[in-house]
C-alpha cells in the first residue's frame, strides 16, 4: 500500500512541474529563466517537505496523518487550477522582471503542493520501518519507487497528457489521483474524501462548460507537445478588419490572417519578406523555417505560381491548427517537414533561391541553436549562388537591448559577403525595439537599393544606413548566450 502511495505521489510531482511550465508560458514565457525558477523552487520545496515530513513522522506517525497530508496536497493542486489565471495576471502586472515574476508565480502556485508531496516519502518510510536491520533496504526501496513514479510521470506528461489534455484538466486529474491515494492510506474519512472527489468532478464539468463557451466565442486555448497555443479573433486597429490570430508567447501576436481575405498578409513584418523579390528576381524554390499559421507560405503560393515552398515546422499540431483555422490547404508545390530547423539543415542536400527564417521561442528570442556560426554556414551552403537569407529578428539595434541583433549581425557577416538590416517600424530609431529584417546575400555583386516597384521602394527606404557597432562576439554552438542578451542580463 505505501509503495503505491509513494509511486503515485512521485509521478504527481513531475507531472505538476511539467504542466507548470505550460501554465506560466502565456504570461511569463518558457525561457530558461522560467524553467530555472520552476525547477529550483519545486526542488527547494521538496527538500523542505522531506525535512518537515521526517520531523512530523518522528513525533507520532499514523496513516491518518499521512492521508491528511496527501488530501491537503490534492486541495492545493485544485486551488492552482482555479486561481492560476488570477495569480499570473497579478504577477504579470506587478513585476517587470522575468526572474522575479517567474519565481513569485512558482512560489505562490506550486510551493504548497510541492512541500506537502515532499513530506510523503519520509513519512511513509517511518510507517514502513519495522525492522532496524532492514532500514537501508526499506528506505532505498521506497525512494526508488518514488523516483520510478517521477520517471513515469515525466514520460506520461511529456508524451501524452500535455498533448491531449489542457492544463486545468490535468491538474484536476492529479488532484483526483491524490484523493485516491489519500483514501488508500486511510479509509475511515471516506466521506471527506468522497466530498473532495465530488467537488473536483464538478470543477472538471465547469471547466468543460467554460471551454465550450470560449470556443463559441472563437477563443481556443490548446496545449501541444511544444507550445501552449491560443487561437482567437482580433480587430486590426489600422484597417478595422477582423483577423484570426495565433499566440504562443506573452504580449504579442505570432501569426494572423484577415478573415475576409486569407491570402493577404496581415502582419506588417511579413510584408517585408517581399523584399526577397528585389534581391532575387527569379524564385523557383523557397525554404521557410518556422511555419506558424502558414500565412506567408500560402501568400507565396498564391502570388507566385511558379514557386515551390518547403516549410520546416517543429510542431505538427500547429500545422493542424493552421489547417483548421487559417485556411492552410494542400498543394503539390508545398512540402511540409515536421522537425527542428537545425536537424533539417544538418541533413539537407537541396539548394534554395531564398531562405526565410521566422523561428522564435518565448520572449521573442530565436532558439540559440539557430543563431550560431555553424547554422549560418549551413544556410549559406543551402543557397544557390545568388541566393539570399531573410531573418526576422525582434530587437533594437543600439544600446543594451540591441546586443543580440549586433551579435547575430556579426555572425552573419562572418559568412556572407553582404548583410543588410531593414527595421520595420522605424528605420531611423536604433533604440526602438521592433521587428528587424536581416538580409544576407550570397553574391558579392552590390544590389541597387532603389526600385521602380512602389511597394518594394517603400520597403527599401527602411534600409539601416548608420554604422552598426562591432562590439559583440560571434555566436557559436559552444557559446551563444541568446537568453542573456534578449532578457537584458548584464
């Protein structure tokens, strides 16, 4: 019996930690800072629970007390399900620091159940202890079972639960599992445990009803294997037109589509991708790293009948959402590759006229392994002789907030003979944080920076002509502190 209890509680700890990352992501992102706070705080709370559970067990160990500890942890996990949005909205408003915000949010939401779950193993050891000559075996066996439960919980959450169930449902499932473990430890308070189970079932039904209500209002909140994705509608304040948007990071829209004209580009930075036709007038094969809602690939296919497009999108479920909500359709000229962009480039043998890079994790940072000298060389090798790379970067150019841009610019300059920057919002303000198009040309031939095409001429006027400081080191696979630059650490 105790073996089952410590196994279940060990599994719950790891599932709670992994689901915690999805709960925090829409408000605080999923950067290494958030993961560090989550792992560090939960480990600290487990340690406190081990110590506290051992002390309580030495005083008066009983199955009744163990049952109450487990039941209380179930209540706190249910409280996370009910209060997470309110707490995270408050944290997001109260703190401008990701470090402080993620630590505070983790402490408020996950510290109480983590401390209580940490108490279970030492308490179970005390209850199991009947033969001093077998103390080591008893302790080792119970902690091994707890760890095995954690291993199962890790794989269960990563491979199954998060991919098929929302965060709130998973939390309710964890709470119900702990109520069952509490009942297994002590059955004489069956009415209390039954009442807790009924309340959790009612909470689950309320969650289902609320999500159906949101879906009816065109708000869809989904977890995939890689992201928490929100799809909803919004009004374009510039045009007054309705858009369908996709959000995977806090405080920004990652993809958008005009509902009345799905093939038209809705986000301003995506329009700048058309600069490629100025530098490479003849396009036959294009590679897009990062599919998102597939707005730009579909625009390319619609506008250029002779172009074929390869899209590398890590998350197959994002592609499914693009088909469901963003008018992505099959085409013999569209090839979709569901894998990491770096692994695709590692084994790629094809040559492309243009490579578009639009890959981001939370906090608008390009994943570090897609920023380095090694990957820039692979991009260079994947181009035809007069091919180009266009990379979307969110950054400033000057100052502290421009460190990543300057490091990435230096990295591209180490490989490509010509590299240009086109700030999207304001081409004269180097301190402004904005979308910046980095254009790298494989050819040594100097391009004309004017065009008879009025639209392209408008984009070309955004060329950054001021000096770019060479004060940042080249990024490499060995050392690419992207999070440090983007989050403005010293």
